[in-house]
């Protein structure tokens, strides 16, 4: 069994936001938890090894805090995600090598 890789993303160091990336086999998972103030952050996707991946993104909905919206997109290692976080909201992404 390989040791999982965990990366603390730079955005977590600057604000009241906790952002982590973890690898499990050939998939990466990103979790972002927000504090009491709504904000927008950029999450760089330079941490995975693959050049392209299919991303499943789960975000808290702005109009219904207890609900989520799910989106599937293809991204590249050179991309970054713009994540809008509501008060106490969050974001989860799974990035599977393509």
C-alpha cells in the first residue's frame, strides 16, 4: 500500500479557509471548508501528475445552503478553479487521470 500524498494548498495559509488535496491511487481529492465570511478563491491544479483529468466538482448552492450542485468537467494541469464559497460553505473535487 502506498503512502497517501496530502498537500495543503496555498489558499489555506492566507485566509480563514481550510483547503487540502489528497491522492488515492490515480485520483486526487480536493476539499475546501470556508469560515464565517463569503469569499472567492483560486485553486491551482498543478499538484496532480497527469496532464488532463475528468473533474467531478461538488459545491454548496448559493440559494440553498443545505443543497449542493454537481458538475463534471475536463481540466488540465495548467488550469485553476475559481471557487466561490458562501459563509460556512465548502467545495469538494475529485480529479481522475484521463
